C-alpha cells in the first residue's frame, strides 16, 4: 500500500450531501476487473450534470475532493475507492463518511479526512470561487491554503496505517501462533459456532 | 455488566493491541459474485483460504430472476464465483440451486446464522444477521481477502447505541416503517461509528422476519451492525433448521446468557414510541428522506440549513416531485417486492393479504428471497395471488434492488419498492425509487399511486 504523508494538489469542490458509493461506482460497472481500471467509472452518471466540477477544466488533475456530509455511505463496494484512486484522488475531505467506505479507503491508501461542516462550507466556497491547490498534511492533521489552515480528524490507528503503509495480512500472519491457540480453545468451547 | 454486543465481541477477541485495535475471530463468512476482487487478491499473493468450512457462497447479486440468462457478462459473473469457490473448496449454492437465495435470507433460513456469532460478508446489509443476536457487518474486498486468508479481522470496538422502541406497532405498520422512522430520526449518517442494539417491547414483539428487516436497515442510518438480543422467538425460529446445532438445548443455554445485563453502559440511548408510527415512505434520494404517508412533499424553501435545502431541491428535481404535493397523489409506474430487506415469507404473506382478489394497475415483480421462500409461497397460494393480480413472480435474487442482474427500473420511471436504497440510479440510471413496506407496495400496485394501506387491510389480517 502506498504511504500518505503530505499532498499538495488541485482540490475539486463537490457541494453535494450523501455522495453514496452507488454514485461513486455505479452498479453496472462492477463487473470490471481491477486491472481494467475504474477511473472512467468515478461519478459516471453525475458527470452528465451541466457544469459538474469533477470534469471542469479548472479542476483538471484534482487529487483532493471536498464534499458535504455522509460521503461514501451505502454499499460496501470497494470499487468506490478504486474509482477515486484510479481517477487520481488521494484524499477526500468531508464532515462525515460511511464507515465501510472509510475503512476501504484507508486500506487502499486513500485519506478520508473529517473536517467540520462550517470549514467544509468555507473550503467549498473558496474553491468554487477560485480554483486552486490545497495541501493536506497528515502528520499535522491540517489542511493548508497559503497562510490559512483548517484542522481535520482521523482515527489515530488509521492515521498511522496511512503514514506507514503497512499491510494488514502480513501483520496478522505475524500473530499466527496466538490465532491458532485461540481457535483451539474457542472451537472446543463453542462447538456449534 | 455488559451489553450483548460486548459479550459477543469479547468471545471473539484473539488479542487487543495497545492502540485499541482488536483482532477478532470470524465464525461465518458469506461470499457472492462480487467477491471476485478479493479472490483476485488471494491469487496475487498465492494465498489459501484458511477455513473453507466457515465460508458459504451464494449467487444473488447477479442471479437472473427469469429462467434465461440476459447477457453473457452476467453468466461470466456467475462462472467466476463457481470457479473461485471450486478452487478453494468453498460450498456454493449457485443460480437455481435448491439452497440458493439472497445471502441475508439464506443465512438465517439455513441456520448458518446463530446467536453469539461474528458474521461478515462483502455486502453492507450483513447487519441483517444481527436479528438473531449476532455481530454481523459488511466489509470491503480487501477485508474479504483478509478474512479468507486468516479467518480474522482487525477492528476497533465501536461506540454502542441502544434504540428502545416503546409500545406496540399499530395494525398494518411493520418493521420497515419502524426502521424508516429510526433512520429519519437519526439521519443517514447518524449512527456511524456505532453498533446498534434494538430493544423495548415493540422490538420484542417483532417476529424474526421483522427483526431481520429492522437490523438489515441499520446500515442506512450509518451503523455497520445492529442486533436484537436472542430470546424465545430466536430459539423457536432456529430449532430444526438444517445447520442448527445438533445439541440444540446446550446451545440455547449458552445463548440465554447473551442478552444485555441490566445496568450495561451505552454511549448513546435513543427512544421511539411505536404507537406514533404511521406507514412510512421515502420521497427523496436518501433513506433519511422519509415521511408518513399522510404527509406532503417538503418545501426546500422552509429548510433553514442551506446544505440540507440544496439536497432537498436536488432530490425533488431528480424525483420529479413538487413541494406541498400530498404523498398520496404521487402516481407510480411499477412496483417491486423483494430484496434482502423484504422478501421473506412473512413479507410475501402481508403483500398477498393486500392483493388477494384485487388487480394491480401497474406492472410489477415479486422476487422471493430464496428458493425455499419461493417454494413455500407457492405451496401457500401466495404466488397465485400475485400472478392473479397481474404481477410477475420471479426467481430469487437481489433483482431490482441492485439493477445489475437484468432487472431494472427504466429511466424516469417511478417504482414503489420494498428495497433499502432510494439512491439516484440505484434501480437503474434515472430510476425514481420510493421505499416502503410490502403492504404499502401492494397498496400502491392496486391504486397506481402512493397509498395508505390501512383501509385496504381492514378485515384481512
């Protein structure tokens, strides 16, 4: 998994609530294999909206998204994260995220940064008025635009995981003796389980 | 003094790291066609499945509800599942197998879902299984690969929320109406980071089917899992199921220790009065956009929060609705009765009670939740009631809830649907979805518009 430390990039404002995983990766595209790439799938149907920022020239090359509450709610499809990553997005800033989406995001090296709703509104207004770059500083949990800064939060364990880029399966396998001992006791105690 | 959730969690905690992450043992892992991404990750690593006997695979998301395959790409999805499960010796109930059905219907139905277990699946509605007093939650493809490889998962203990439902639901009011009210009260992201426990007399009075519907919708208020502590209803439901424990009484004695202790601590407590709940229906593009059927479409101009008002305006434009319009005046183009939320025998009985001897004014599809439900509904004469009313009777599967198996709502069409998500395009690009109970969907079928089912049920239940 690619590590995340500090990112300076164009930020694309999406002033919408509840951008669910069905929007991020519509169902009819889920037959794709990962190797085929999910970039063209991202927000496929919303892109048809006139003036949709994601495809506007002013935000071309965006690697950061700013959106309203409940980003990534709904289905557990990891394809929603693949679509963002393959499009080039490495960080989404929103007041709240779907739990499963956020977990999938961190597992793939995509940062779900939680900012307050007022700060998100400020960022949306700023970027809609004047397209430009933001810096996301993960060690400091800070969003920067020149001298202006806004804080964001993320679960400390997830922060560490993104900073280190570690692989869960390798980590778990290092605990195999404890797992084996647990299973022996568990299966004798709850034989029906 | 522990909650039911904590008791189950602690049974499965292999270890806890200093940073608070627990490594949990997973009892049951359900797989479906969408799990191919995880199998691809295993192939890349050259990894084996740690406990194939703890896995159960079923074709549901792409399973056609007609006896013919609509397109080669769907056949390919069914084939991929067969190949992956064969390679890893995982039991599979494929398309048209006698045990096939929607994963969240067959788990409880086969007795694979039991109290006290940890259950995961690459599907957000895995919260359903909590109805039997288990911890069930949806996971992404990378987590599916982790569970396949290790039969464990790293998790941080969630915060705990208890939702106590006082009183009793009125006639014609179902667990679906209750769940939509809870989602509206909490918000679509209101329970994020929490595990829910549903409690109180109205929850205790629910059948197992009702509890499955209630827990199924936990994810729609943002909770990854929701449970109802096991009781006599749970034990009676499970006794005699194919995978129920051979020493059933010993298991029951253990399960009886699982309910929440008096004085257990919850991070948040919510209460709701069942007697205040009317048949509930969604008007917008999020499950939190729900109202009693007696209400009118909200006016975004009266919503003070600008972001909320913008959402309502966009939702109404997408849905083709006008502020102030009575919900009962909204005409529909079709109905769908099915999905992991509302396709069990009791759901079908309720819809049939409304439809018996009546004719649907709009086309519709009824898709039973499993091959067993289909068989039972045919034996009870329910299927005949649906077809006599003019509705199509299909094979089991996720069908028109996910719009990826050949069943879709056409662009611009309005569907009265017993499913779980009214997201934009969920039932097909441009489709307009109104979520409701099976009784309400049946009522809408008869009148051709959104309808209060209660008068239509008089003398029938």
